[in-house]
């Protein structure tokens, strides 16, 4: 078994396979190592098993980072159209679902098979399952990897082991440990694209609303830092989920509020005040034309409004207070569902320590970091996979 390579890629997920395939097809001797027994589980479970593999609108505005311009270079050199060209060569059918989100027609397995075939075309060698216990500089340059399959020597090492999200499929802090070992700063990681939770007592009035979903405007932050998404919101037993909440969770800071506009196309207060002269309906029945009746009843009770009151009998001041609750409902989450439910990890390897052209650590020649391990976090909707393809391709080409 060959134990000397030009490149050792640790982590056979989206970014790792892309990097290994590109480097291998450019003539490098590549070994791809992963501790899991099953290949690319995160690809397999994504998008409900159909893999939301990219987004047509991917650009720097769709990514969070303490160094926000870092991702621009890789994303501009490997675009969604480049990935679609690759899929076309492999005969994989796809469709657009919503806001530029692209999914496989059949199965996420198609993407895994395609990447495996691309690696095979580059004569990539596999070590799977294989745990890496240590990565050390070798005398005279390069690196020595101590693994459960024996020692491996490589001129270059690419860390593509992802973040901390979904530990049940094998997520670890391996990338962060390696970075710290080599003196590279790690931006504090935390769960992102994750449901938000509230303390049980304050959420108790809203528990009966569990299962209700509707499109809302959801925002967090103040002034220049304010961010707003218009997406679906889902009430759960513990708090809030759905695409809108997952999006805002990446920006939400603990201890700060989120604000929800349950009727973004309607000024509720003005509508209710005008309705005083036009209807004799009670409050609950009137609002049920705009919102699900169960949601109306639950919100009115939770916010201390009597749904049986006739609108003409209500003071303008009271109607304005209700309008504020429906157009600008402010809540402070007490946390999130954590890495167990988070789709990605925010934070990671500080990009200021990496070359944006090659993804190599500028002060540690031959050591690269790509994909979710890096402090570049995409929005929900295929953006994180596009970062995996782009950063993997950038490193593979540079190698």
C-alpha cells in the first residue's frame, strides 16, 4: 500500500472529495481519509435526501464571516454553473425549488456517486474508515500522519473535516484542534441554521400553536447590523423553527431579541381602526381572514386580548397595541437546539490566516483548510454546498 503522497485530504465530504478530485485529475498523488464507514453522510441526508446542492444566486452577500470578503475569490472562480456543468457530464437531473435552490430529481446518492467517480478519475486512493490520530511536520518538509491504517507521508495536508453540526453522523472538532496545534486562530464556533428555543414558562402560552406554519418577515440586529428574511416560520413545542428562523439564527446574538412581522403585507393597526366603521365582526373572526384561526386564538389569548370583543367597541389605542404585536412581535430566545439540530457551524478557522486564492495557511506552508471548517457560513438554501465546491476546487487547483 502506497504511503507517500503529494496530498493527504482529511475528510471525505463535499469539500474534501471536490478538492481530492481536482488535485488528482491535475496529476497529484492524492489520498483521501475519513473516519466514517459510510461516505458523505451529510450530503446523503441533505435536502430531504435530494441534496440542495447549490443556489443559482450564490454570492458574497449570502455568507457570514468575520472577514466577509474572503469568500469572493473562490466563489467567483467556481460558480453554480460550473457545478451544473459537472452534473450534466454525469447525466444527473435536477430542478429549482424555491429562490434559486437546486435539488436532485432523484437522490442525493447521485451527487455522492458523481464525486466518487471524479475522485476515481484522478486515481485518488481511499482510506476509509480510517482515524487520523496526529498530524506533524516531517523533517525536511511535508507532513507525517499517524492513522489507524498506519503512517502516511504527504507533502501537503488539506483539512476538510467540517464543523460541529450533527454529531450523530460523525462531526468532530478535528479541524479546530489542528488549527490550534499550528498556531492558527479559531473564531469561536456556534450552531447556525438552527431552531431557536425559549424558556418553558414564557413559551407555555404558545405551545398549543405547535405545527402552525406561515410566511413572515423575521429580523434581528439594530441599524447597520439589522438583517431581515421573508421565509416560513414554524411553531414548535420548544420555540420556533422553519426556514425563516434557521436563517435568522445565524445572525442572532444570545440575549438579543428577534422581531417577527406575522402579516408583512398589512399594517394591522390601521386596518383594524378602519374596520371599526365597516364591520361588526368580533376580533377573532376578523383576524381569521388573514391568519389561521388557531393562531389567532392563541396569539390573542397569549397577548391578553379578548377575541370575542366586537371591533367597533375597541379603543384605537388597544387596536394599535395589537397591531404592534402582530407586525412587530419581539421575543428574546434563551438559546437554540444546538449542534444536534444545526445544519452548519458558524465560526471556525480564521480566514485572515488563509490565502483566499489557495486556502493554504499563510504561515504554515502545505497546510490547507476548506469547507465548513473555515469561518465562512452560508445562508440556508444550497449556499454552504456551493462554498464546499468552490473552496475545495480552489485548494485542489492550487495544489
